[in-house]
C-alpha cells in the first residue's frame, strides 16, 4: 500500500510507466498492447477524477 499526497504530477508518471511496461512486455502483439493501453487510459481517467473531486491524500494499492 502506497499512501500518496495530493499531487498533480504523480498520476502522469504512473501512467507513463504503466504504458511503457506494457509496450516492453509484448511488442509482437499490437492488438494486446492497444487493448491494454485503452484499459489503462480508462483507469487513469477515473483516478484523476477521484483526485480532483476529493482533494485529500489518496491511498492506492499497487499490485
């Protein structure tokens, strides 16, 4: 469990690292990468919305 303060920048860093990880894992299968990036984008949008609506420290479980 990582407890993170209310910061504008950490979600973008997390998003970039997740996308680059997906790209490295399977460059051969473009379909899988596209699906994974779409799912990450949806999760990322939800996370940003939650942060903007609360304004408090966020505790996020990374697995």
